[in-house]
C-alpha cells in the first residue's frame, strides 16, 4: 500500500487495524536492515508523504513531510547557513546502499545522532512536533512548532527511537541551528584507549565548547581518507571545535596547550575536519569488510575501552568522548553478544548490522529490565493494541 496523503494513510492503517493485518512501514528503505527481521503481511510505503516544506530560518524551525529525503533538507539548510545540530548519520554504506538515501522521519524514528551529540544532544532533543496515525487508525498531533507551545505529554520524545512501532509519521517539525562558519580538529597521537578517554574528558570538561571527541586505534586510523590521520602510523585522538574563525583559532590554541602533556599534537583545518568527522559519523573506518557484524554500544565514557577490549577479533573506535563504542566483529554465533553485554554495568548495545539468522537469535536492542518491559508493553497497547505497526521490529511480541 502506498498512501498519497494523510487521509489515505489513515484509511490504510485503519483497515489494517480492523483486519489485524501487520504492516511493514518503509520510506527511503535506508534502515530496513536495522532491527529484528520480521514477516509482516503487507508493506506500507509512505514515501509519497514527502515535501510540503515550511521553513522559517529566522525562527530556527522546519516542518515537512516525514518522508522528505534528508539530502533535500540538508541542502536547503546549507543555503541559509543552518544545520540539523544532531548531525544525523548516513548509514547507506553500512547497509550496502547508495549514500544520502535516508529521510527525516527515519532519522527521528531511529533517534540517530552523530559526533555532535556530546554538545547538542540526540535527535530526540530537536524533535518539536509531528502529526501521524496510531495503530488504532486514528490521526493525532503532538508537540508544536516552538518549544514554549508544547503542552501535555511530550510525545515526540516517546516517538523518537520507537522505530515505527507506535505510530506512522505524516509530518514532522524539527529545530534547526546556525551552522558554524569554521571548524578545526586537534589531533593527539599515540595514546592508549584509557589515556585517550582521559584526554577527551579533559577537553569536554574544559570551557572550550568541544563539539566532537573520538579515538581511532592505529589499525582503524590508517583506513581514513584524511592524510594526517591515515599517515600517523599510530592511534589518533580527535577533538573538534566549531565557531567563528577567531574563536576557533583561540580555542584550538588553548586545547593544544592543555593537552600537550598527553602526546604529539597537530591540527586539521577546514575541509579535512569536515571529511574526518563525516567518516566518524558514518562509521566509514569500519566498513571495508561488509561481511562483519556491527555493534553500537552506549556506555559511560570510562567504560568504553573495557567494552572494546571485551570483543574478540573486533575492529573498533570510540566516539562521544568514549561513551559510544563502534565494533565490527565476526558474523558468527551470537556475534559476541553475551560477552559484549556482560562487559558493562550500565548502557545499551544495538546490533546495527548482521545476517537475519543472527538478528533472529540475538536481541538486537538492549534487553529491557522487567519493569521497563512492562512499561513498553503498556505503551504499545495504548498506541497499537493489535500490534500491527512494525511488529517485532524492536522486541519479540511488540
């Protein structure tokens, strides 16, 4: 089914609810392999719910169809020197697809964010409002066009990260931000993981407004297309600052002085900084071997090195100051799930890529504690009582 507008979307979902017909919700298809493999009876293609952009640069707000391609939005914002501050990643290459194939609705439904999350938060924090259809086949709206107009339950926060299991989005409203005119990256060479986390923590806790902090071991750094990183011959700890030219230069100088005790230091300017952080954002250094399973683990930054060390035969790097661990592991058995999840006390691991057989065997998303699982079931029952929307995409039975 391919609804052409909001009314047809409502009718399609209402029919499915009445018939108990499960729906696989797709748009750009860039994240079809993210989540548990399911076997719904019908595909609901919402790709026509695109466009209709209402952009108010002076108010820093944009509303559009949920299926609007991300590339259109980013181009429009670039023309006005603005951006989506949560830096949504492009996982086309991760899933063997063409680049720039995602949609704004898909990014919000998956609650994806890139390296700038350490400063600006996740997609959820920039999701102001939406209209959509619940699993009951009922149209509803939530949120607003500005934060101060949001009353009642903050449903955008709930919908973000729900992977289309609670509602089908029709239109979305997001907050945008001015884009920084300049960016530089301070590189510290030769640190071990624990020492790198210490350096990144010092930078992030400094007054210099760091907007990215990542660590690439030597074997991963050499895969970068940025010459200063690939040619280092050692591990690379990267600290990004953004802003006006004068401010960036001053803050980089201060960071170089404060981090000088950690090791040899260089800087990346302009285009090299853009290219490097795009690689980190899109997991490019771990992609050469498409046969490997891919994990994304969010933990306390101090636990990042231990989580990375727990995975046998893994290639990995750290983002978010050590709080996000990306690992490429052999796609066999449980893809290291049991050992990996035993390596941290608090956090969550998501199996971002693996063959269907492994994604059927292993919990793709972090298993919920009993109380949280009961809450999840209650929320699902309210929004989608017959479990027709992306059933089993996140957890079995939901």
